[in-house]
């Protein structure tokens, strides 16, 4: 049976005969001894293999380069080095796959270069750490909701509804793109299509989750979502993963408490269970920060994660936030790319980060946004100008969670749909949830990649998803 490197490094017994398979990271050879650094993906660290080079042929020795895959047998011995407790004294080595001209040599590579080799970057230390943390976060998400008796719901990926009303959706069709059937007015006749109507990839599972919460109480959906937004920023993807809980009888204050508890649970989990990975990325963050002692975002990674975990989140209304931003030095001296000039404008990332990193110096919950810049399903406040919305802002990434209390009053919901040009006949099933036993309820959405971006200290969201989909890029 093949042994995992993680198990050998954690609890391997000296003198045990073991078999290991993996890939070579580095090789050093002298006349008397050969050192191989070998990894198998089971953990962040590598296993040092020590072998007499005379035990293998000259031809095989030349093929043992970085990236080659090997099977090694030998005895586990106490290591003479300081970086590991054990090493493998090999007596047999088999080449499984050579790697001539392997593009990822043991040297520093730019993240831009590695993005062009997304199918190989899993083998690097940095991306090994990132994707093991992503896995841990995904597990912790399910654990958090399971221990609170939430029901995990799979909501549709193909939908006829634009939940956000933004219109930036990918179409799903079986029609011939060159010769689609047309109506007499020239429009496409979707009655001939597979679903007999226009359908798209979902931007959110929220509306379906709301319906489920009306019978199951507390539910969450965790799956892929899609946005056809032609944006090439470091914060946008065309395909990404969303966590969306919906809770019956929760109002906005309950929603905020749940969201803060959720974020802190995830941070606590990875700090306790991803120490090797975080240590690797922590060192990277120190190297990238010229002065790591001033400001939240300039803190080294683990200091920043612990700081956010320990701090109670600040709470401020949108109206208060706009007043703060209008009076902020970067707004007055023209440093903001988007000047804050009036109540009712949407907050940009630079505004969100100013509130977090400079004014409050901790995560911030902004509530009660203007009705006209938020989605139709958010509950209208008594002032008739704002809605019971909430955004949670984090250092470095800005908005990390967006949510609201949902509008449970059918008349208000109909008015909101009419005001935002949502076709009521397409959402008659959604209106049924208000016709039959309507209740107050709330929910939010967490973008998995946004959270992993913060948790790993990476700068570009394309570096925290295995195969990024962005405008003009759909490799692998």
C-alpha cells in the first residue's frame, strides 16, 4: 500500500519500510548521495528522499528532473536536517513519468505566468496552499450549517429567472445559432427551444432557496453561479461559487448575527486546521508588504485573519456611511476614483475599503441602502426610500457578503417587480410563497472566491479558483 507523505511527516515510525509515490520538486546529486524533494499533494510539505545514486542507472538519473513522477521504496529514518523529523532512505526507485522541458522549474514564477498554466499551477507551493485552504473553507461551510440544522439544497443551474434583475446572464439553448427560428416580428421563437422558453445559467439560487425555507425553515444552497459581466478586474469572474442561506422568521438583525457568526466560524476553522498552508502564505504576505506594521491590509496574513476574527464588526447605516465618505480626506482631496457626491449613489470598492481599513479599522456591516440601487426582493423600510439590506465589508476585498430581509408583503413585492420591470408571470410561483402563509424571512450570499481571496491573502480572484472563467478566457 502506498503511504501518504502527510501521514509519514506527522506520525511516521522510524525504521518502517514504506512506499511513496509523487512528483520531484528538486534534485541534488553528488558521487555518494542523491537528495530528492518529493511531494504527493497530501500536504504542504515535501518529503526528503536520500539515495545512493549507484543504485540506479545513469540514464534514469538524467530523467529525474523537476516535475517527474516516481515511486520510491525504503526505510523511514530520522532526518539529519532541521526542516523535517523524518526522511526516506530509499533502496528502490521507479520512474513513472518523465517531465522533459517542464515549465515550472524550482524558482519564483509570477502569478501572471502561472495563470497561463492553470492546469499545472496546483503543483506549486503557493497554489497547493491556496487550494487546500479552499477545500477546508468548503468543508467548514457545510459543517457550520449542518450543526445548526440547516438543510442543504441543490437549486437549479438552468433558470428562466434573472434573480438580480441585472440582465447579465449566459443563455442556455439548443437552437441553431446560425439559423434560429424567428417570430413574425423577427425575434427568436423560443417555443421551438428545448425548454419552450428563453433560459439562462443562474446568477443566484436565492429565489428557489426562499421557497424551500417556507417549508423547511432553514436552508442553504452552495453551488456555481454565472455572471456575463464583461469585466476584467481582479475581483470578477464569469463563473463562481455562492453560499446562500435562507432562514424563515429571521429579520435583518438576526441575519446580521448569523452572517458575522458564519464568517468568524470559517476564519477560526482555517486558523486551526490549515496552519502549514497559512504559514506558507503568511511568509508570502510579509514579502509583499513594504511596511507590515501599519493598517489592517498591511498586516501579515495570519495577523490580519486573527484581527478580523477577534474584532466585533462595526455597524453603520448607508446614510451614515455616505456622510463619513463625503467628509473623508480622499474624497475632499480628489483621491477617490469615484467621488462621493450624493446620497443614493452606489458604493464602490474604494469606498468600502476606506470605511473598513481607515475609518472603522475593522469589518463593517452597512445597512439600509437606498431602495433604487438594490434588488426587487428586499424589504422596503417604513421611510419608503430604503430597504432592509446589509453588506459586510472586509479589508482588501470590500463587500464579502450581501443580504437582506426579504419582502414578505405581496403588494409591496408586486410594486417592486413593476418598478424594476420584472415580469410577474415569470415569477408567479415566487408570489405564491407570499400568497400562502407569508412570513418574515432573511438571507445572504457569500462568494466563496471572495472569502478565499481574503483568507489566503492573494491579490487576484483568478488565483483562488482552479480554472478561472473570465472574458476571452475559457481554457481547460
